[in-house]
C-alpha cells in the first residue's frame, strides 16, 4: 500500500436466484471494471473478480494493513456495498451461526493470525467490537449491551463502558471475535437471507498501532431489500 487511501472493488459470483448474465466485466491487469449498461469503464487501485479467493484479498490488502499497524500507525478498512454484495464475507468470512464458527476466513481472522506471527513478544494486543444500529451503539464484546457515546470538549469521541479485551494468542482473539459477531443484528431480506442490519466496527490495538475494520450495513434504499 503506497498511498494514504486506496479504493478497490471485489465482484462476487451470481446467486442461483439471479440472472445468469453478468452485469459487468473485470480486468485485473488494468485494475478496471466495465459496466454493461451503460458501457462505462471505471478504474480503481485494485480489482478482484468473482473467482478471487479470500487469500488473494488478504495478500493484496491484509499484509499492508498489518505492517502499518505494527509500525505504530493507524489503518482502517471500510467495506461498502449493497446488501448481499459480500462485505461481511470479505471482512469476517462465512459465519456459521449454529456452530458459532467462521469458514473461509476473511480479513479479520487472517490479519489477527499475521499480527501474532509478526509482533514482538512484549507487544500487547487488545480487541473491542461494537455495532451502530438505529443510531444506538452496542458493545458486541459485552453480549450486545448498549453503551453510551459522548464527545469531549476537544471533539474526541468517548465510549463509556466499551469493553476492551486483552488477548495473548490469535486463537483466543478469533474466539472473542466470533463470540462478538454472534450478537450482531441480522435479518432475512429479499437480497440476503442473513443480512447485517448494522454497521459493525472491530478495533485491534497492537502496541501503539491500531487496526480498524468497518463492515457497513447495506448501502441500498431500504425498500429494495426489506
């Protein structure tokens, strides 16, 4: 990652219930996406097509995020798109609710593993996770309990009661992340059987560095998906 801000696109495969004809074409060499209607080519810092596996996304995005964090800087990833576009799959992976586990791990599990592999033995690691739903804040690391958010005189945001958990191994960190995700608000919609209805923010602190993942709720108009 050579720039302060990068914008990338990941195109997901068509669902069985969708029209088989593709709405766009992806050229990974040119880093572009061409829409079929209207015929327009858009360029980005990187693009991934519908066959791109999770590890490719991690190699393109995760490695640089982890390096930035371990160097004592702050790094943030925003996942933006409509319901069912693959935001949560890219950020977390495929969450199996009945078994409370993640298959096909996304950026958060892979970044946690790499952080523990590369960090110094003395560097501390802590986790916090919360969601924003209907303009209220809920602590996912504390069974989804509502927490109070205020701004101080300088304008800095303060979370009252937000739980921050210290972890010593990446497996422990992953367990806390999965347990926290289980409290996230989801519901079935026309576009996704397990749609995330809130913004979910995961914060990982390693020494002086901070890594933030923001999995945004669907960007479409609500009447299109409910």
